[in-house]
C-alpha cells in the first residue's frame, strides 16, 4: 500500500508527488484524462493542439527561476518568441520577462515530475472518511481505497467540501471567491505574418495566443486560443455547457474585431469552461498540514493566481511534512 495519496495532477500535485516519491511510496489520482490541471494541453492529433489553460510561465521567485532553468536545459521547456502585442494600452511587452512554454505542451512540467509516479486518471474522488489513523477514499467508480497520508490539491471549493469536517481550526473560515475563465479554441485560415499573442483591454476578451507560433507542430490552419476576462466568465460559466456556441461566437467576433485579423471561416472550434480558474487574493498560509491526521492541502489558490504559486505551495507543504 502506498504511504501517500495525492489528489490532482496540476503543478501542485505533480510537485509534491515528485518530492515525496524520493523517500516514500506515492500514488496519484485525477479526474481528468491526463496530467496538467490548469496547465492542460488539448491534443487534436499528433503534436497539434492548444494550451487551453495556463498559457505560459514567467518565473518571479529565485527558486522557481532556478527550477525553470533546469527544465529548459533538459529541453522540457523553451522560450516562446515572436511578437506579443498589448492593444489599447500604454503597456508594452517587457522582454526581460520571458514567456516560458512546454516543448510539446504546457503540461510538460507535470509530465516530467510525474514520470516515476503511479498515476490513475479518470478517477474522481467523491468523499473522504478518517478512521483508525487511515483515510478512506470513495471514488466515482464505486471503489474505496485506504491510505495513511492524504494530500489534496483541488480548487478551494472542492477541497473545502471534501475536508472541512476533518480540519479543526479556522483554515476554511476565510471566504475565497475563485474566478472563472472561458476558453475558446479555433482553427482559421493562415495569416502570412501572425503575431504570437494579443493582450486586450476589453470587458469580454482578455487574451489570444497563436499556437502555431510556439513551433511545436505544422498545421494548414492558424490555431488560436482565446481566453475571456474573469468578470465576463463569472457571469456566464454556470450556463456555459448549454451556451458553448453562443459564448464562443461572442469571443471569436471580439477577437477578429480587436486584433484586426481579417475575419475568415472557422474550420473547427472547442470551448472549455474553467469554473475555478484562479484566486487573486493570497491565503494567510502557503499550505496546510495536520501531522496527527496526516492530511495536507497545497494549491495555487493558497498563494496567488500564477501557476508558480502552486509550485511554491507544494514546496512549503513538503517542508512541513519533513519537519
């Protein structure tokens, strides 16, 4: 039986699993089809696809910069070049802040960290129970599994729902509102000299990235990932599954209008709603660990909205566990 059970394969789950696996046996479960969490890559065929979650990494802390440099050296990550345009703003691209992406997809970090971990995908955790110093986990396939140590890396609402009655302090007293995001992925006619990305000042559309510019694949189309603003997505997210075509059309029309790219036929599109995309307000602690119950929580929402925040939270939890 594995000593540690990790729920979630985003950067927090992948990082804490990788760190613990050096001294302990680890098993990981995720409800998704593959690793990455918010840094998921939607593969179409071969290497062709979209970074439909986190678009790139721009390291801020000394420790994360060092980690990223190692992965660039190992050719897991690379720099995203080209022109990144800020529209309707005095703000311009800061070329000192490199935009780092995965060589094949932005879930490459999770893939790298989890390559020695026993991972189980399409496994959704529904309920947890603690008895006789063991955690009992109830999954959607009807199976019940038990472990000594449990670590959750889920979004705030899901972590709270699963574990609140087992945490006897004010950890969950703070009210956190996680912002939503709606992502639309489109294939359009090729532009001769497309920019790599656009940053918009618009109430609906916040960002657009040209996947072809990441130089991972060749395609007869230009593939664009469009992401909404938080405010617009917060209003639309609950009905997004029923209104995918309508919401995507609004975003696509905005994209052509704001970017001034000639409107062309949409050869195909995908829509993905992130109900719990990010939390812009840091929590009071970087991670949670109960040494008696052996319950831990680490995630980006504890530290901030950046993908780097999840890595920081996982490092902090590992240090607490090892004390």
